[in-house]
């Protein structure tokens, strides 16, 4: 898909991968609406992007709320006369032992990472159908492919979003729409600020700019998925498929250190 002139909605667009992706798409001639809960951050992002002469608009909204989802789509219709691409990027995380995580935090992850994208996609489908070449981009996580200790609920929601996208792609086949699923590894974003898991534990971080560039490349190539992490991640995914107990042992060897490094990881 050529991004020039495309009308794009990016949730979680005020920082991190969402902001980097908005910037990359704008550079290729797209028109972008970024969505986020915090107006101050949105205003800062829009001011930065407008300095580039970009066709950008911001919508302060909580996509877990029905009226806010409708307002996001109404804004895109009003500003751009439609939607060509929906990027479900907003995310929430709370790491730690399952029994230490509050029910409210578990529900927040399910709401933001899984239920809201499903409902927003459902509401966006009539808009995407009108353009005749609609695209849905679901930003999941490497944890959707290999479960990581102390990220059980997060992994479940991201795996759920991945399978949702796969099923929807098949449902929409032949109807002028496509679904792209993205699996980033740990990325240097505000969402990761409270995690102390680093390269020594296998959690090296790549830049949001690199992830955004890979997503744009996937969009332009009409790819089915974008999996980050290179050969090392591919080997880990293969090991998890072929010999999951070996991966269990690998995580067991760093279990205490990983728990200590992730117990304060929270972005809800």
C-alpha cells in the first residue's frame, strides 16, 4: 500500500511507537489523527509534527469508552473525509506475580490491549469499507509468541489481539481489506520506563523509530506480519515451538533476577 494521501488513525499516538509511526507515515504523505488519553502529551506531539508541515490532528480520547471511540472516528471523517488505515497501538502493562496484581490492573490490560481494539475495529469497519482498500494494523508484542514469566495477563491480551487479527484477515479476505499484525520486542518507550530488565536478561531494547520503519515497510509490502528481534528472536520462537521445556529451563535460570527487574513495571 502506498501511504501518500492515506487517512490514518493511530491510537496511543502521543509517544513511543505510535508517535514514531505517525511521524514516519506523515513523511510519506499520509494524513494522520493521533489518539491518546493525555491532552498535554498530544498537544506536545502535534506541535512537534506540525513543525514538519504535517497534516496532523489529535483526539484526546479513552478508547475503552464507547462515546470516545465514536468521537475518534467522527473526527477522522470530519477532518479527512474518511479512514483508510486504523492502527491499534495503545497498550497497557502491569508485570509481576499473578497473585500480586490487582484485579483492576488485570482488567485494565484486558480493556486496553484487547477489548478496546476489537470494539474500535468493529466500529471502524464501515469507514474502512468505504475507501475500498482498508487496512487494520494491530501492534501486539513478542510476548504474544513466547510467554514470558511475570507477564501472564499482558501476554494473554497481546496473543488474543494477534489471533483476532489473523481471524479477521481471513474473515475480510476478498472484501478489499487487509490486516497486518506487528510483534515488537522490548522497545525504548515511556511504557518501558519502569522496567529494569535489560540485555543481561535478554531484554535489549530497540528504538521506536526502527519499529515504526519496519511497520511502514510491512504496510508498503502488504505483509501479513512484522516480527521484530532478528535471528535471535526467530530462534527463541522456534525453540518455544519445538522444545518448550528447554525454554522453561532458560527462564528458570534467570527467574529470581527477572522477577526483581520487572515487579515495578507498570504503565496503565
